[in-house]
């Protein structure tokens, strides 16, 4: 059995990584234009309207609408969706190689086998593109102006990304994981005890006309993963990353400023989702933390030796992570 750092292993995983990157972009990007993918049908209608001369909608998500309007004048809808897939997937590669160098494959693999990966590549595309641009910003964490520029762009693609952007700003200046973990645990009984109070509160704080407020007040659609109410299954899933962060930061005394920031952003955003867990489209609130889950889990494994057979531990993490996705899609929801 090869070790994690064996040159043969490094060569193999890099080769397989680029094969996976190419395959995923082509497979997702050139999928059939089908209204069965939910929002994809709406995007196709809007794209045709833009191609026919309709002006770009600048009322919200201005960057995405300008991008769509531009593409409608130079390419077909099929290549537009391929471009969206590239924007969605490339930042996952970029942030992985920026953080982990020659071991980027493990991070990228975990990102693309995440429970929410496919959904936000073919359905909630605008949300997926925005969070990926946020990840692209994180890959420039050593160049703060560039990072901030990408985070601002992400909010202009989809306004909900303002939540992780503000969470990162908070974690940047107050980087105390213990405080945020306590807040995460407190959010659970507060949500259970006060129910819809939080949806009403956040929906009335001056952004009711914005997309975040809209999700708190709109009628339920089919995009709810089949269930509503307090999602204990999603809470248990979310707790996996909280446990991973707690284990490495406090149990194994792992000191890494960037990792603490990533973990804190995840916990802040996930705690917000817990408070509004009963809201319509609550899965989209959950995704504002879930898109970082793979990084929170895999980061310490690829930065420091914690286990004698670290490569075996990584394999078990990948298997367990994919196992949850497989179980939820093919067994639980079928």
C-alpha cells in the first residue's frame, strides 16, 4: 500500500484529478436542456428572451443577469449552461489546489461528491455559481483586496451569499471557534422553542424585498427535498462538520488561522439556517454553509499528520461522505 506522500500516489491522484475535473465539467455542462431540472427551465426561457432583445434585469443579481445577457448575444443556450458549469466547478479546483497543492484531488473529490453538489449545478445554478465564486475568493486569502473583490462579485451573482461574506468578515476579526460552537448549540433549542419567530424576525429586518427575505416568506415549492418542518436529518448531517472542526481544533489542538476562519464561517451560517430551519426553501439557507463542508472536513487531513495511516483515514472519510450522499439520494428520498 502506497503512503499518502509517495510520488506514485501523488502522480496518480493528480492525473485522476484532471480527468475528473474535465469529465464533470463536460457531463454537467452539456447535459440536455430539460425543464425537469427545475430552475434550468426558467433560465432557458429567460435566456431566449434576452437573445430576442429583452434588456438585462438589473433589479437583483445584477452580475448574473448581465452575464446571461452578454452570453445570449454570442453563444447558444447549451454553451451558456456549459459556461455556468465551468464557473461553478472551476473554483472548487482552484481553492483546492491553492490550499493543498499536489494533494488537491482529495479536496476536489470531496466537493463534487457532496450531497448538494449536483442540485446546485443543475437546479439552483445561480446560487451554486455565487458560492463557488466565494470559494474562488477564499483561494486568494493572502491577497485580501482580490479576495474581497470576488466576494462582492459573488453577492452580485446571488444576494444570499451576503450571509457567508458577512460571516467571513466577522470571523476575520473575531476568530474564536469556541464562541461560535456555543452559539451553534444555543441555536438548536432557540429554534425548537420559538418556531416561526425567527423567520418572521429576519423577514422584517429591512431586507424583505431581497432574496433572503423572499425565501422566508415565499410559498413552498417542490424544491424542499420532500420534507418540511424541523429537519433533524439535515441537522445531523450539518453536525458532522461541526464535530470535525471541534475534534481537530480542541481535541488535537490544531492551530491554523485560515482553518479556524473557514470553520467559523461554516458554523455561523449553519446556525443561521438552524434558526430559520422551518422556512420555505430552507435547503437553500442550509447550502450557504454546506458548500464549505467538504473543506472543513478535509482541510486538517491534508495539512498535518494526525494518524499513523493517514491515507487510510482519508479513504474512510471519503467513503463515509459519499455514503451519506448515496443514501440520501437513492434510498432515503426514493
